[in-house]
């Protein structure tokens, strides 16, 4: 999406329509930042899941298994 906005902004810049070029370039920048934000949220969620799974494995190794009845 952001790449298309850059191409469109370049076209309007070439046509000397600076207002449209600016608006489309700004929208492209916003689209890029939103895409980056979504990617970072997915990466941090995956890291959090991995850390939580490692913590669960350590508890199981120490004899604190949730499935065991005392």
C-alpha cells in the first residue's frame, strides 16, 4: 500500500500537482507506519508467548506440574 502511494505521489509530482502529491505521500507514510506497528505487535506477542512457554516448562521441571494430584 505504501509503495503504491509513493508511485502515485511521484506521478502527481511529475504532473506538478503538488497538493495531491503531498497528501498521497503523507497517506503512504501513515500506511507504512501502521504496517510497521502491526508487524512489531506480532513479533512482541510471539516473544511473549515463547517466554511464557519457557516459564511453564521450568515449572514442570521443578515438579509443579498442573496435572499432578497431590
